[in-house]
């Protein structure tokens, strides 16, 4: 075992885990005051569900079996069967204990499920949400992780040849699209379109965005699985892309509304982090800047124009940031990937003039969208059948989901004031 690599992966795992409570602050600040507890609960509460499903079967479905099946792993590692043996009788050729992979990937599963709740804030029954996440974390996430990251025989990463360094398909497109689909099934929030929903706590938004950025260094850097040159490149690109995205978001917002906002700047940071995720270890720093500058106008357009135009209610813009940003990141990887850094024999269009990698990236995104979309619709219909109604009552929505669903408030009244 290499103690340096082990320490690196331990730190990366802790940083990725930090992203889940960070997202809770980010979403909690964006939500309405009467729904803060529920919104944060949908981010933090998933850890209890996903931790159990991942340990029981998710890890095995994603990385168990013999890796010959392109879509699904196996059931030979239920409850992490065999992983303890790697601690008791370590493989001297391994750089770090394989059990650490289990924890690192569990942190990824946490943050992926947490993102989904951002689209549903303020109107979904927590019972329905919990049941949905329970099923989704078994049926969708592990299989998609297998299809992208399980090796040469995997459908998306192997047979199609699409590159996803740290989760553009697996994390961001899957969670953003899932949130959008469930939001459509739920319907619009009460009064949506007739009045403006304002972020109730901007400092919490900034705190969440800052902690997310910090945790993202483990998210992208740790995906190199070694403290080497690729990890350094991924970390630096994780610093560079969000700065460009934040700046371009500020410019677009300033031009369109006449004033820059801190919430807008934080949204730009998230867009930049999302777009660089699939490309972090594949592109040069100048390309990371270009990707950052380009992603914010597209995400801003999706949020400010596409969403009202199509009429869907993605409450905290999970799809607008993660779904759109993840799709763009995958496409940009096919354009800007340095050939020498590619996991396949193909480099980016800009370097090689060959469309092969770009087409593989697009095809991988299409497969991801179809796979996640079909299964998510089936799960939503099943959950609706089981619980009868996905949505809280009109009274609960009007007076606040926190009090009715959780019997607590983020800001209790003192002396009759609230």
C-alpha cells in the first residue's frame, strides 16, 4: 500500500462528503423561509437512505460481478461482501485499500441524490420523496455508474467510448434530468408565474457555494485516484473554470437586469464546477476558461427563458444548472480533450479534426438521458400509485411545508414575532 495515495483518497472522500451538507445550505438559502427545513432535509435526509441502499446492493450493482455485463454489475458483493478481506489481507500491489473506493463512490452517490431535491422544493411530500430516492438509488444510479465507469465492457464508457472524468453523466445529467421529470409530474408551485420567488437567505447561498467549491476539489481531483499530474490538472481546472463562469454570469445578469447579484455569482460558480466535471482531467487550462465563459450564458438562458417558455417548475434550478451544465461539459470534452490525456485512442475535435470522440460524447449523453428518463418516469408512476399523491395539500403549500411535514421551523417565533 502507498500511504501517500491512501491519504490522498481519504481526504478526497471527506471533501466529496462535505458537498452534501454544503448543498443543503445552498438550496436552503435559495428556498422560501417557510420551506427551509424541508429543502435542507431533502439534501441531508438522502444520506440515510443512500447509505443503506449503497451498502446493501448499490455498490455491488455498480462495481460487483465480473464487469462483462455492459449495463449491470453483480450481486456478489451485497453488504460489501469481500471488502473486509482487503483490510485483513491487503493486496501489496494495490495503491490503497479497495474499501476506500466503496467510501469514495458512496460520497458521490450522496451528492447525486441530494441534487434532485432542488427541483422539487416546496411541494413534494417527504414520504413520497424518500420512497422515490430509495428506489432510484438502487435502480438508476448504480447501473449508470456501472455503464460509465466499470471498464472496457461498460456500455457508455467502454463500448461507446464516452469520457466522463468525475461525473458529468453519472452525477449531473442524471440528477438534473431526474429532478426535472419529477417536477413535471408534481406540477407547478402555488402561484408560480404570478409572483416572484426570492431567495430568503443570501449569505447561506454564498456559504453553500463556497463549501461546494471546496469539496469539488476532492470530487474532481480525487477522480484521478492518485496524487499525480492528472490530479493536479483536475484540481487547477476546478479552480479556473468556475472563475470564468462566475464572471460571465455576472456580465450576462448585469446586462439583462441592470445589476449583478451575489446569488447570480454563486450560480455561475456552480455552473462552472458542473461543466468542468466531465473534462477536469482531460483539458488544458485555457479550455477550462473557455468552457466556464460559455456555460453560464447557456445555463442563464435555460433558467430565465427556457423554463418560463416551456412552463416547467424546476424550483431551485437543479436541471438548469446541473442538467444543462452536465450536457455542455460532456460535449465540450469531445471538442477540447487533449489526445494524450484521453482514456481512449481518440482526442478532441479541436486537436485531431476527428469527430469520433465528439460523437461518442453525444451518444453517451443520449443513452444517459434515455436510460434515466425512462426509469425515472416508471419510478415516479410507481411511487404515485403507492402513496396516492406525490404532492402536499394546498393548505400545507400555502402555509409552509416545514410545519406540516416536519413539525419544526428554521426560524422559530420569539415573543410572537417571526
